[in-house]
C-alpha cells in the first residue's frame, strides 16, 4: 500500500511536465529525455552534480528531468522514482543509488525494458555491462585513504582518532570509511577510539550524533567524516562545544569541499577536505548515457577524481578550478 501511494504521488508530480531547470519530460519537444536521480536535492554537493548534468544536457541537446528523494535516507522514494521513470519510457536514467542492494531490482527492471542506466557517485551490487552500462564516480576507497594519510600527518603519527560514519548501505561512504581505517592501521601509534557511530542522512542528525559523542570527542586528537552532511554536522557540534580553532588540539579532516566547509577551513576549524568533482560527475553521467544511446563507445568505469584541499593549496589555480566547477 505504501509503495502504491508513493508511486501515485510521484506520478502526479512528474505529470506536470517540467523539472526545476525548465526541461520537459519524456517526449517533450522531440528531444531525447534523460532522468537524473540523485540521493537527495538539498545538499550543496547534489546542486553541483545538477549543474554538471544541466551543462551536458544543454551541450548535447537533450532534456533532463532532475528528481531526487525529499530526504537523502528515503530508499523507498528513490526506488519508486526509478520505477516511475522506467514506466514513462524515458530514454535513459542516471542514478546515484542510496542503497547498494535496495536499488538493484528497479535498475534491473529498467534495463530489462531497454532503458539504459548509468550509475553515478555510489556503487550498486550489480554487474556493469549487464545490469547497468557504466559507473561514473570518485575512487571512494582512495579518497578515504587520502583522508587517513592527511590526518596521520597532522597528528605526527600519534594520537587518538574518531571516525563518524555516514549511513549503512551507502556504498560510496562505506568505501571511504574502509579506506580511512585501512590507512590508519599503517600508523601503529594512532588509536581509533570510535568507529561505530553513524551520522544519518542529514546535517541535523549528524550534529545530534556528534553532540552525543562529545565525551569521546574530548578525548580525541583527530576526527574524520566521510561526506558533506556528516562533516557539516560534526563541524557544528564541535564549534558549539568549543573544540575547534587554530589554538585547539583537535585536527579535523572532512569530505566534500562545499562552500560552508571551505569557509570553515579558512576560519581554521577544518584542517583538510577530500574534494570530489561533483560537477564533472553530473556532466559525465549524462554524456555517457547520451553517447551510448547514439551508438558510441563508452567506458564501463569512469573515475572522476579527487583532490586533497588544504589551507596551503586552497588558492592555487587547480584547486580553485575544482571548487568553482
């Protein structure tokens, strides 16, 4: 019953015929229409992905429908979106799956209907080339390693650290978390004193969880968070507890160089950020599916890259280009 209600509600929304960019839905104006389904729409990261997808759509002369779950933890709504777009017979779907397992079935069903799917951002437990045509994403394990390497450097290879996880089932952040932990293991004088707490899907839930961890955080010398919302929520909690600043011992490495987090780095509250290239990810997600539909050769796996952003390199041309899309 819940699934039917969700799908009915989505049908009413999608029947309006336009997305937030003003692009028409399937069949509009005779153009090819691609559905782009992010994990959510509110975080700055997804807005950059949207901008990249829009740029590709304009360049290639296609329409996109941009629609994500209302909250980033709503797997059921994302499943319903994939099912709805497949039933509308869009020409292709670009999807950032909220859950590596839960989205397998609807993706396979779309593929069975001859609607190709490109997975972006976060892995899916399917077979590339069979269940979906390409995976366009950051090397998330490597990104986590980068965070671990930098935090160890900031701590001079000794001290106590905390990992605040994101949310179970999210392949991208699970890979970052594992990369971080594996890197920290290479530094025997660094002790992980907490790695089993989850931030949840929003900045507010991340802040709440971080506030609950304050006794542990006061013992820590370093903190790592694996995505934008976890990093921002932790930042707010640590600021409220007066645990951050250039004269404090706590070192803080986060993930995703959105403007609020970059501003926090400039203020001395964050020491480093592992930055993805969300604009490039959105652009290449759309371009890959359009190339495929035009009969072109595509790569089954595309690494969109990651860079470590620090106060020392923040103003360099390469980093500024990355941050400004």
